[in-house]
C-alpha cells in the first residue's frame, strides 16, 4: 500500500468519526419514576421529557421525589432508551442510573 492510498483511508476514517461524534453520538436521557417503588405498576409510572445529559435527568427525578415526599418512591434514568414494542413493552436503554 502506498502513502497516497493510506492518506485517503485516513481521511475517510476521520470523516466518518467526525460525523459520528457531531451527529450520531448524541446522548439522550429519559427518566422513569416509580410511585411507591412499584416496578410492576406500569400504569402508574411517570416518564420525564427527554434530556441531553444525565445530570438534568437526575435533577428532574430528585426534584419530583422531593415534591412527592414519599420515601418509598423510586426512580432511574436511562441513556439512549429505545421505545417499547406493543402496549406492555419495556424500554431498553444502553445504561441506567439511579443516583
């Protein structure tokens, strides 16, 4: 392989990486709030709006927990969650945090 081909491959790799980081690598966070800590009570879940970062999602959840003032309540935030299939589908997230 000559230097010209290697340079062309390097340029393509940099372009693809740039596209991913600027357009494809954006994180989204969604909050899930469980009144009374009931993880099976899907009809009572409270869902957050979409956030751009984990800190904003956790702030939403801790603020809601403070407002509700119920120590049994629980929550978590998920990164890049996929919409569930069907009425009883569960969200699938790349990562979840609850602190």
